[in-house]
C-alpha cells in the first residue's frame, strides 16, 4: 500500500502579519513548510508528496521548498480546507492508497508519529494522532462565557496531524462533506460519514504554529538544538623546547617549534568551538601576525574562543580530543589535561575527553617529528545544555 502525503499550506496566514503566508516564515533558516517536507521526505514509508499552496505561489513551489528525494508536486488550494485537500489528493498518483494529510504549520512532526499513523490507517482505515488534554476542559453554554459542564478530561484528546486514511475512505468523506461548512480536519469528515477513526499517540512537540508567540517559542526551541564543530592542529617538534598541552608540561626536552606555545589540544579545540558556532577559525580571531596573540597561551586562546561563542548565546555541551603523538606518552597526563580544560570550557571534567594515539611510525608524526590533534565540540544554547 503506497503512501502519499498531502501537506496543506494553502492558507494566507494573515494572523502572523508580515505579508508572508505563515507556512513560508523562517524557522531556524528554513521555512515552516520546508520542515514538514523534510520530515516526510526522510521517512522510509513515504512514496510521494503533494504540497497545496496559495495559487500565486504554486509556480515558485520548487524554489520555495528546495530539493526532495521523493516525487514532490505543487498544486493550488481551494476555498475551504476540504477543497484544498481534495485537490491535493487528486494530484497523488493512482497507486497511493494510503493518504496522510498534514498541516504545514506543524514543523516538528516526528518519524515515530508518522509510523503510528500509517500503521493505524492501514489497519483501521482512518487514524488521527492526538495528545491527552492536561487542562480541565469546560464546555461553554451556547457560545456564552458560562460553563455548561465539565468534560471528563480522560475522554479529551487534542488532535494533531498527519491524519491518515485509506484513500477511498478519505475520498468518500470529502465528497460527503461537499456541501457542508469548513471542516477543521479530515477526521471530522470521516466521523460525519459515520466511519470510525482510530486515535494513536501523537507527540507534544508536534504543536501547531498559530500565533507569533508560537513562532517565537519554536525559534527558541530550534536555536537550542546542539551544534557540532571539528578542529585540527599540528606542530613540528624540535629538541630543546617545552611541550605543554592545556598548561600541563609533558616534556622539557622536546617541544613545538612555534612562536605560540604550540598547544595542539587547545588550538584544535578553539577551531572546533568556533566551527560549531559558525564563527570562523583560529586564524581569523587570533592572527599570529598580531603581537597580542603571537605568544598567547593555548588556554588563553581557548578562553577567548569561549567568550566569542558565549556572546552568541552558546555554551559547550561536551568536547572530545584525540592527540596523535609518538613520544612522550600522553596517558599519564590525560586526567590533568581534562581537569585543566574543564573550567575553561565551562563544563564538568566528565564532559571533556582526551585520548592519545600513536601513528605507528608512519609519516612525520609517526617518526616523532610532529604532534597533531583532532577535536570535536558540541555547543547548545546557553542554559539549554
Ligand atoms: Mg597551532
């Protein structure tokens, strides 16, 4: 049973203002619509996607949404939601006999919810994901601000999308609702056609973006997603210099031939941290042509890199460093290096990993002529880590 998805993005969304339809507003560098398209495009059980847009946006659909791996088509919406859905369904290939209908205003739909909806639609012909109500629900009297009665909360489910249907069941329900008023979801039309609709577990994060407050909350949520960066550094080793990593002395007989302290651990970490923030690299922030940085200690540069990313609201979640060194042995110094890095990175020592490797005698590092280091750092919004 091939699965077709109809993403409803036909609304004008004037409530959010800005003259741009809500579904095309930016959320973390992508439109709301793009988030939904990506979620379904990445799902293994989805075979094709149709996006229903306002008529004047259809021609620009592909450029607004960007590339997809699955077949992706754009059609113009109708007057009411059910008209838009009907036009979307009719643009699916004849093979699609399970249809999911999704609101573009729900960018955070997850794969597990999609799984549950597809499975239930196959089994029960119609399925809606929903979350239990956590507030007590009052029914008002005749549209007046007066409580008629309290609805038992255990019976109340808040419906989400995607809603899933056997295609013939959805077609029949939409045709049955032809003369009716606007349906706010497709399950409602199926209910009105007298057919059962199964409830499956939704996801509280799969919420609908309706107001500017919703959008701001969603933007805060996406900016708190973790960001990874990588760094690499290498210095030549020569006799008669001191080898210092994160302030820890490893040797006074052999060390980096460098104007700076040649601390490959700190330098690789600086690049990883700046990289995760999209904030350039060590050479950009601390050029060695600038006398201020020429002899700067690695830990000082690291502290400055931290203040660069902190100014962008980011903090380190964890960091992992591999040092490639033939001699002296790194192992006896690993704990001291972690203890030295942790307070500068602003994390507990168990969030800093330092590992040693040799290069098996291969190349300059393997011959002991150089020391190299690789680092990965994870950042997240400060307070969210
Ligand atoms: Mg360096």
